[in-house]
């Protein structure tokens, strides 16, 4: 099942339960993750994230104990950044969540194997702003573990990806370093 926009899942996923995560960077460049849904310690999902040289990611996860091992994992993430020819317009975060998820190519459904292992392959997702551009949301991947392919009910998880364009570009001139900000006196660049 492929969705045209993430609103199909997003409208049902309200972070009513706190989600905590622990990321540990390994010497080989991979990152171990543990995410917990606030329902219970039993719903702890863990795995490994690896980045490829072309900027894509692979998430290797394991379904929490107490959940059917060959469950369905529905996942979605923001679209990858736009890398245009102009430096100033290249790699900017999306201005809103709606635009970040609109027709995203970062979505899919995978089935966990008999041992509960699953693999998600995605393009590097971009960050985006919420609250009228005030708050930056880091690149992340959302996934929901459902017991059957027809169910949309399940346990929601979110992993903030530890790899990010450093520093993220701002959509606001107010967040530019002082060397580029306008002077109140002469309205010219330093």
C-alpha cells in the first residue's frame, strides 16, 4: 500500500504517548538506536542505522517482544532536500510539515520476518519548520508496527536521524550569523 501523502497516517498519529530514544554512534559509522513508546517498557524497539555514501539510509530494526514477530511495519519520512544549482536555495529545510511530507518518496510498508527483524531503506530526509517557522524539526523517520496488513492501528515510533547537514540552513534572515545580518544604522552588509 502506497499513500499519496502522509496525512493518511499522520492524522491518526498524535504523539499522545511520549517517545524517548537513545542513539549510540559506533566507530564503524553506524548508529545503534533504542526507541520507547510511552505505553510500556515492553514496547521498546531497537536496531541499527547505517548511511550509504550516496546519502541514503538503512534502518535495521527488531519488533518489540510481545508483538507478533511477522508484523507489518508502515514507515514514512519527510522528502529528501532539494539540491539545486544555486547555493542559497540548495538544501533548505521545508517551510512546513505539510510540504515536507507532500507526495513523499520516503514511505513504504515492510513485513518483519519470523524473528521480528525488519529493514527500512530510505532517501536522506530533510528537516522542516513548524509553528510558523519558529521551531526546527530534525530529519527523522516515523514507523508504525501493525499486526496485520489491513490494520492501521499499531504502535508508533519516531527516530531522529543522527546525521544532518551541519548547520541546518535557516529560512529566516534573523538566524544568519552576525557577519551577514543587516546593520540598523546603515542597512548594508558588513
